[in-house]
C-alpha cells in the first residue's frame, strides 16, 4: 500500500491532487498558507471533486485523502514557521508587530 504522506512530501509542486479538477499540490499548499485547515476549507479555495478522481490520481486515492495527507505533512511545518517564536537556537525572539 502506498504511503500518502511520503508521496505528497516528495511530489513535485505541479503534481495533481485532483485529476478531475486539475488542482495541484501547489494550489492546496497555497490554500493552507491562506488559512485553510480542513478539506472543506481547502476545497473552498481550490476546486476538488471530493473523491471520484481516485482511479486517475497518481496516489490511487481520492482528492480528499490526498488533501488531508498534504495537510498532515505541511500544516505543522507552516505553523512552526509562522508562529513568530524567533530563533530558539540562539535565544533570539522575533518582535511581533501589530
């Protein structure tokens, strides 16, 4: 069985998440960067069919599973990068602006 997290972590930015609508990995990640935190929020920002694309996708899974795998891989990284904690290795803190 294919490991979806590894597949999507290593996939090129233009890899299709939904072959029916043409939504790519990059489009899903852009939605996450703009605040999407669930399949429903991603599909509101980037067109996804909901699963009828499974037989045509590189993963053999529907776009719901693909988008959720991308979320599980990239959301923690994005949140870590944007939390404003500064450089903990050197004890520096980023100044937050309002």
